[in-house]
């Protein structure tokens, strides 16, 4: 009925238990439970834009880290630590 992951199995278990209790009390209503842990992005263009923004941010971050370590090492060398 569900995969072994708790994020998928818990809503299914709640659905089964809730509907079982409703049937025990002779109710005709049913409860429907679903799991959507990650919000879906409606358009593929937006998904591509978000990807390229994150990629450019990571490239800028990666380009800025090595000089930071080099400057830190030079300051340690000057202070003779």
C-alpha cells in the first residue's frame, strides 16, 4: 500500500484508520489523505530559471573561496603563527 519511507506511509496509515473508524460508526463519509512533501513548480521555465540562479550563485561562491583561504594563509605567515 505504501513504500517503506515514513513520509509516504504515515498519511496512508491515517487514511486507512480514519476510514475504518468511520465504517465502524456506520458513516457514509470518507476521508481522503494525500502527501505532497515538496511543492510542485507549475512551469518548466521557472524550474530552469531557479536552477540557473542556484548554479550561478554556487559558481560565484566557488570562485570566491580560494582567494579567501590564500589571504588567510598570507596573514598567518606575516604574523608568524
